[in-house]
C-alpha cells in the first residue's frame, strides 16, 4: 500500500476528531467588537494549543492592536512545518471569527453547541470557517501521525477579523509580516466553493455601493402639486439606473454571473404617515463590476443618469459612493496553486476542477493585491451565516485528503 493510501485511510478514521474539534471550536465564541464581541482570544488560545501539539518548526501569535478588544489586541496565529524538499510552501489560511447567530428562534438548538445528525454537523462557524481549519489541520496531523514528513513546507495561518473587514486580521499580517509568504507559494483560502468541491475561485469583481439621496419638497397628500415627490423621483431613478446594464454589458464566462450587476437594495424610511408627500428619499445600489471596467466609470455614469432624472423632475439628487473595493489582479489559471490544487482534486475525487470568478469579495483579494497568487476553495454546503449552519463530516475528510496530497507533493 502506498504512503498516500495509508494517509487516506488514517484520515478516514478521523471522523470522531472532526466532531471533537468542531465542538470545541464552536463552543469558544469568537466575535469581534463590530459584531458585539470582545475578540477571538479563547478560540485562538485553543487553536494555538492544537497547533503546538503537532510540534511545528515555527509558531507565533501576531497581535493586531485593537483597543476595543479584550487585552487591547486581536490574535492571529501562524505555524509552519518544514518540508523535506526545497520547494514552494503550501499555505492555508482560515479565520477564527464568526458572525452572530441572528434570530435564535430560527435555530433548532444552541448555535454554539454542535449537533450531529448523520453526516451533518450543525453550529455557528462549523462551515464558516472551521471546516477550512479542521480539514487543513487534520491533513498535517495525518502526515505526522504516520511518522512522515511533508514534501512541501506547510503553513497554517489562522486570522482574526475576516467577517468585518480583515483590518485586524490578514491586512495586519500582510502589512507587518508579509515576509512569511512568497509569491511562489501555493496559497489556499478554504472559505468558499461548491457542494461537489470543483469550484476554484481565482478572481473577483470590483465592489461598489452607492447612496442616492433624492430631495424634493414635502407637502400634504391631498395637494401633491404643491410638493415635489421624492419617492417618485427615487422610483424613476431606480428604473433609469437599469441603463447601466446596457452601458457596461461585456460578458466574461470566467465569472458567475458573467456580467457586471447593478442591484438597488436598501431604502431608508421617509415619512411615517400615509397622507404626506415625502420630500426626501434615500436608497442604495450594490454594484459588482467586471475588472475590465473602472469603478470610476460606473460612478460617473450613475451621476449622469441621476442628473438627467433630477432635471426632468425638478429634484435634487446627490450621488455618494459609500464603499468600494477595486478588483485585485486575478490569479492566473496557469499559476502553480491553481494547477496543483486542480490535480489534487482530480486525484482524490475524480472530478475536474473549474476555475471561476465571483461577484462577492473574499479575503484572498488581500493576498492578490500584495502580489501573492491565491485560490479560494473548499467543499461547502453553502450555509454560512444562516440559522442551522452545517457542514458535512465527509466533506471535511475529503478536503483533508486533498490538502494531504498537496502537502506531500503527490498531486
């Protein structure tokens, strides 16, 4: 029996370990100050102990100053096991923090006490992002428990603050310790994917949120001619903004969806009563823009459409970008991380990996902006942030085998 088959058999026997680790991690609630918590310290301390059990050649806690958090900092962990051969390392980055559970009435049990039903394990954070940590951790554990040494050096980074912007997580790590990583390394972020584990995310669209403030003149509902109805203006503008789809209509099959999207989303309350014509309405639009278009182009086009609507209805319309993330350079489909990961997926599951671009933002963008190619991948049930979040034990074990292939250079 080959070494790899023996590793796979060992990983198949880690089902109870998956339940044990998921239970321990879930019970250590890790929410940052922006989500009503004090930080990730208890979970980080437990994770640090887990990493030290495997005797890494290097381990360090990187503390990002945050006076709002317990102890005045946010914990980030990095551990590395040296490989047997001088080749690029494999880095796997997962995150400690979770989002709040939301409405507890929608949960079938305590969100922070795992529940196992057959192959499913339920609890806040089990998929987002403990699935990624547990699968990558058990892969190096299986190698070491077998008395082997990975061919490639293996690095596990477990960071804070992914759910609220990464300022105290990966952004801090890259800003102060970028030397940990090399552009030749295989960097994988197991924080997105699909149910059959074939989706490898390599690119993201630019993200833009625009606030539109429509100002008219308030008056009594019985005399609408005396006012300037801002709600009518907002409605007219929302329809006019549909023209952005025609103006920015290039399609790129790498991305899902393949075109730029422009979606009106949030609208603020205006008048509290029915018999008043509103004089001020505020709404927002979420834009996900293919990288071949500039974000400033979209802002300019939106302002032109708003100005035209304002003239036609004799209203004042302000256009304010409230959030933007310009797309990072995509990870090349020929990069070592994409090629090796795709081969490992094929070797373990027999399935062909499919590189894609997405509209949502991931933490991998920070790697890419720093000139470090990264791929986002895992086998996920897509229940992150939902009540009764769950992941499959079998998917964790399958992903662990894929990581083991990469660590051993056996793809």
